[in-house]
C-alpha cells in the first residue's frame, strides 16, 4: 500500500504544511496535528508523480484508485468448446466487468484471438474487446492492421490492442519468422499500423480517428520506450502488485522522458481458479502453458488466485498501485467460475461499467 507522502506542492496537505514556514502559535500547532490525523484516517493519497482518484461505493473504504476489472476468456484452456467461450463472453457482459480479453499462442491448443473477439463482439454490446497480448511480430503487419481496423469498426469502437514481442521461440519457428528480429519488427509494426489506419486504403476506417488504443507489454527498456513512442499505454504480464508498481513507474518515466502529455494507461493481468480440484488443475495448466520459462513456471503456478480472499487482496493491491484495468484470466472453462469471481470482487474497488453502445 502506498503511504501518504507530504509535499508542499501537493494539494490540501501541502497547503497545511506550508504553515511551518511562518510563525504560528501553539493553538495552530494543535490544529495542524488534528488536521493531519484526520487526513491520515481518510486515507487520502497525495503523490507528486500522479494523481490518484479516490472513489467510495456503498460499504467501501477510502483510498482506492478507480480501477476497472475485466475477464479473460478461456481460449487457451485445452479442450474448451467454442460454444463455451462465447457463453463466457455473454455472461461477462451481464456481470460487473468492463472487458473481455484474449491471449495469443500459435503452437498450442488455443483459438485465434481476432476470431474469438469478432465472435464476442457479435454476442455483446458493452464490454471492451482486448488482446492481452498479441505477439505482433508473428503476424503480417498489413493483415494485422486490417484485422484490427475491421474488428474495431464492426464492434463500434470497442477494441483495445495489447501487443508484445512474445517469448516462445517455437511460435516464431512455426510462423517462419526470425526470432532474433522480433524487437525490431514490433517497433516497425507499431509505426506502420498507425499510418495504415490513418490512410484507410487497405482497411475500413477504424471507429476512432487514428485507430484503436494500443498497449505495449514487456519488461525491457526497449519495451518501455515503445510505450512512450508508439502506444497509448502499458500492459503488465502478471505477478504481485509490487512487481506491477515497479514496471508502471518505468513506463511513466519513459512517457515523461519522451515528452508525452498526460499519462499512459496502465493495464495488468492475473489468473484465478476457485475450488480445490479447479485449483489443482489450474496450477498444472499454468506449469504447462509457461513451461518454456523453466523453473519460473512453478512460481507462476504458485501465484494462482484460488480463494475469494486472495482475489480481493490482489485486486486491492493493483488498485492501490494505480492500475487502470485489471484482467483476470480463468484457468478452467467452468462458467460457474465467473459467478464466483464476481462475488469475490472487493467493495472498495469501483468497477466502472460503460453504457451499451448502440
């Protein structure tokens, strides 16, 4: 949790603290102490690097960043049917969630991300449709730009594109793409796609000028530089909230160094499975899915959220770290998992629900 920081330039607390530079009486000292105690109890977070918007819902506590919560569709859970994937999309639309998201693998028993989101667009009206992430160097730049623009137009502007290089060499080998060129390729693609969308010569005009919002993932300095140069925000690959906070700080620093106005959107993800059997199967799935990381796959499996308390703590931690949207991916295709996730969301986080798009 962030601790309140006192800065003379930061809001109402700064105005109070500025009085230490002027003569003041003991009564003023008592007033200041009382003020700071009240300020601390309210949980107001004042930080120089960014403003944290605090919200309060019925039964909630002060001090949490307004964060949206989305749901990953189980498109990489082996054996799940297409009908079940679409039922997840429908039920997510009906729940307290802001988005549906998909992963991208080539050499795996999984669905194509753009095919799934196109189908999801047809059975939903409200939720954002998100790739988190697509390994864009595996794809033709022109075909990728056309698919994205088409989906954005068909969905009424609901697409958010998350891109990263991907780390699985076997996917690159299967696609016939040189693994060693992936960093250069994604930078070229990010620049080229904006141009393709603006010219709209090989694709329909996207629903929004300049194309859909783009997020870039990764943990290297080059990845943060891509966020600042080409993207609208950063998407973190998972882990505890403190790991996200460190990555978010680097993304914000790169953004400022590049002279970009405002701040980057900050997205992240995690995995969940409720129930003893589902948790055991989910951990096995994560070990298999992330086997290419070697022993680190065990740490990923250990981070699986398996109780309502774990989910609530995880969500609160990310909200306090300044995440704008947290995507929670199931490791089971059982649709009852979605209902249990909705029940586990903490009251202190406002889940923003957009109006249905006509």
